[in-house]
C-alpha cells in the first residue's frame, strides 16, 4: 500500500544545543554577531570580562609558586577554571605565561548553525543565561501529518521518499524516527518525525515537502520492511543499522532485532 503525506522540515531535536554562560560577566566583543552563520567546534564566539573568572585565574599562579606542595592546589585551580568554561588549551596557556588576563574568549563546544543569539556587544549577562542556540543541519527531521487510519502502515525505521518544491527534480530518502502517541483532534492526524541525512544542507527548516511511504504486508498481515530482515537497529537512532548485535554508535544503547 502506498501512502502519501505532507510535512515540513524542522531541526533535528537531538542535534540542538544551547551555549550557556557559567559566570556573570560582560560581552566585550562578539565574533559571532548574527544568526544563520555556520560555526565549527572550537571557533571563538565572544570575548568576555568576568570578575569571577579573573579571581579564579589568580588562584593558579599562587598555587604554582607553592612548588611541589602546591600540586594539589594547582589541580583544584585547573578544575575550577575548567568548570567555569575555559578550555584545556587556555588553562595550559595561563600556566605557561604565569599571569592572568582580564579578557577571556569563549569557544564553541560543537559545530552547527547559529539559530538564536541572545547576547549583544557590551551587554552584561548572568551565570545560566543562554548566549547562543545552535543546530547541526547535517541531518534534519521532517514532521509528516499522517491520518490516524493510516497508522497501521507506519513502522519505526521505515523508509520514506520525499520531494520539495523548492528543490525540483531531486528526491530524498528518510527513516521514520518516531510515531507520536497523540492524535490532533481537529485534523485527525498524527505527527511522524522522519530522519533525513542533509550533509549538503539543501533541505532547510521551514520547507514544505511531499512524502511517499510504501508499506508491504506479510502473509500474517504484519507490516514489514524486507531491507531490515535479520538486521539490528538502534531504538533511538533508526539510521544506525548493523548486521550483528551491538550498540548504537550515537547513544550507546543496545541494538534490537
């Protein structure tokens, strides 16, 4: 049986990340100052002034001057700076220079696209405030609207073919990620997230797509997918399929037959 549905491209929820401040401070200089820009892990985001970071830095040279007896204090100072958001390279630089700096650069812990910026230059921020929100667009989700009477034909890990009017002549293939347990009372549909590999970032959040799902039925009436026969699949990430038992490469959960 062939099912047809429509949907919209949205961010892969599992790829969203928030960069949050761990200290109070002031944004002295923004290196990433608009949304939509792509960044890589390790890129510099903002240069900040923070009295708390400055005090924490001053503990490090004091511990170093204590010699061998201060080794434990040095480790404590390192740990505190790491917990406040400094990288190992920054901490090593402070140790080599044996001096503090009143301006500290914060770096991105992940790669992705900046979809929200909550900080402006010369503004103050508090510990726990969100500075940036980042989404990795290497994969996206399509939320399909499937009528409730078609639900028996939908299975986790099932292949879905999609096309977008914004990208004519090209088709995409995705996998059913989840079947939401709630029916929309007005439309009588259920939202079905579909995982799509999007390495070239051709699919963009907000695009509308059309989908085709071909369900096959076994002799006993079960909906089957011949491509998954004898395979092992991740219960959280349907793109992870292996020939033998093991664990998911992404979340570490045990694969299921």
